[in-house]
C-alpha cells in the first residue's frame, strides 16, 4: 500500500467526520463546547462499534486488516452515500485493484459514428482524464469548440473564462469536476497524469482547490446543465452519462432538453446555425 493511498484514506475519513454534525448522527453533546467541527474520532468509533485506538489507526491509513463489516460500519457511522461508500472501499482495499498502465486512449470508429449520428442531443465521448475524445456537431457547438478539437474538459470548465459566462451554475460544475476526479483517484491512485492534472487545477483555480480540499466524490452520471449560450440564449439540459466498459474510464455524455420545451427548440436552432 503506497504512502499516498494511506494519506488519502485518512484525509477522506477526516473530511467526512468534520462534515457530519453531532445532531445529524444522534451523538449527545450535553452542552459542552466543541473545539472541532463535526464528530470527534471517539464518536465515530462509538457509532461504528470499534475501539477508538483502532479507528485512529484507520485514519492513519492502516486499513490492511479492515473487514467488510468494519468498512460498512464506518460508512454507516459517517452516513456516506453510495458514491462515498464505493470510494471508501477503493481506499481501504487498494491491493484488490491492481494498478496498470492504461496506455493511450482510443475510441472505436463505430462508436464515434454512433455519437455523430445523434442530431437531437449533444453527445461527447470523454476519456479517463476528462479529455474530449470525440463529439457530435451539437457537442462541439454547445461548448464553443470547433469540430475536431480535443481539449481536456476539466481544464476547459475550470480554467477557461468563457465557461463562467456559459455555465449559469458554473461553481456547481467545478465541484462536479473535483468530485469526479476524486472518484478517479480510487482507480488510478498512483497515476502520474491524473496527479499532474489535479495539481494544475489546484494551482490555477482557487475555486477548484477549495472544492478539492473537502473531498467530494461522485460518478457524475446525471444532472442538469443551465447554460446561457451566446448563439441561442438560455438552455436547460438534462445530462445522462453512460460508462464504456468497466476498466476503460471512458464515458459518453448526453445533454438533451425535455421534449417540446423551449430549450429543445433552441437546441434545434443551434444545430441549424452550425456551419
């Protein structure tokens, strides 16, 4: 188990402990002055049914002896959601997920043709590091890209000034980027390219750094995009994301509007305006 992974496990548990108020977990406080936000270590240990010393060692990264029942008990004590539980499992048992050199990313011609044939929704193929690997006409136009561009979408969202104007809920999208990349560290814990991407975003964006520090985790499989597009105006689009294979880290993102809505009409208008 690497030192990086030990640190990540402890940081994640402390962030969730700090975010959980005693009142939410049913821990009695008896009117005492609390010097730390959220729960104390001993309170998490009590809720999880383990000794304080044992839980302290877990926060220090000594997870090699954690049983499934202990992981589940800690997840319950910290009230983790499904994404957070999966992330905790990946951090607690890193040896069960063999690290590998994923190699250069490729997409099948047939998959790209399928995406390009979709004229009702914006569709984008995104790689394990959030690189844009392909898209249809609407996908490029929606984000102000020319066809064939292959930017890193994490950098595009977080660092490009135009994205602040385009995305009405820009801060939420920055948080989503941080949450997705944090989730990715569970699969690519010692990946240099991923670490460099996270480092660059943290250095160049105080907003990203702030979200990264609180350890959000999410697969980001669905959501709502509110866009103020310079060509067609306000758009409310529903996001649905499909993973492409268990280990590839690649996914297709679909962004479409409700049938018959004003946004659907504006999306069709945007398609007609593309050269």
